[in-house]
C-alpha cells in the first residue's frame, strides 16, 4: 500500500477572521509547492476565530456555509486533497459547537465532528459558550479510515480506544493546546502507542488574549515515534504515514485482540 502523505498547518490565531483564513490558505499553497501528491491536510482548532473572551462568542459563531467552508472546499478541489478544516465555532439550531469539517478531494463537505469534551479547567469554561458534540464518527477515505478529535479530547483515552475499535487507521487532532498545561507530546504519543495507530496532532502556536498555545504539531507513528515535528513558529509539518507498518505492528502486538471486554465495558 502506498504511504499516505500528510500535512499539518500550524498557525497563530488573531482577531482577524479574514487574515487567519488567508494565512492558512497561503500555508496550504506552500505545502503543495513543497511536496508532491499530498493526500490530506489538517489545520488547528479554532484557527479561523477563537470565541474568547466569552462575551464575543455569539458574534464569532457562523453557520454553514460560510467563507471558511467556501475557501477550504475550493482548495481541496484545486489540489485534489482531503482537508480537515481544523475546527470553527459553528452556529446551529441546537447550539454553538466546536466543529471540525472534512472535505474530500472534489471539495465536497463529506463529514464533521463536534468536540465532545469541553475544556472547563484552569479558569476557562468552554461549556459557557459551547455545546458538546454527541457523535464519535469515523470516515472512510480512499487511503484508509480516519477519526477526528479536538484538543482536550486527548485527555480521555476511552475516546481513542473506541475509534481504534471502530477501525480508525489515523486519528487527526486539531488543537489549541495551552503551553501552560503541558503533557501535549506525552498525550499524543500515548494515544498512538496504546492504540497502535498513527496520530496527526496539529496545534496552534503563539498568544491570543493572554492565552499561550504550545505549537509542536507532530505526526506520530504507532510505536510512539514522532515522524515529524513542527518548528516553534507558524509553518507546516509533513510526513509519510506507512499503514503497512502499522498492520505489521498490530499483528506483532495484538493489543486490540488481547483485550478483556468481559471485565470492562470498553
């Protein structure tokens, strides 16, 4: 099986939606110039506009379609690449969600995931502005099966085991993970090792409204080895994901088959 060519786009959020989107699009263009035949691109959580401070949340929220979906759809079609649009603050009849959108190689919006675990910690209460997601989907793409989770989800191992059991080959994690909390690399590598799958974790970097993001976007193999790590600035991270190696490793260490679901629910 050919290797899957993966790109993460690491950006620093600002107050300017249009500027944030333009910056992300420019980095996608840069990635396409730098590497051949990229399969999938992932952006960070809430790169378009962060609903913080909380009193700005309602004006930040947008329904689908919008400028973000238009531009990402156009780029996916232009380059024939899947794009995971990080996440954005989605307005809907059921509430405002922290939602990641998936576009296929034709530019069609084919799926979404809304953040399940809301960050109510360290003086931040995401649940004041955001409704938690209710589904944990997987997506069948032409190179394999993927799952999407968002940022704080990393601290809940049950979610990743469920995605692995559903058949996910690669899990993408758009994030705006704080530099002050730490544990970013430890959590990303733990998810990969415990579930024997590849993890593509794409973080924001820089400062926004007194909040500092840790960057260090990375692509990690199922042995927990970082295949690539982004520099400490805005930019791209690229690696080739070997799903044949992943299958071999799962045969050698069959943790999913060796589970004891008779003793625990998951």
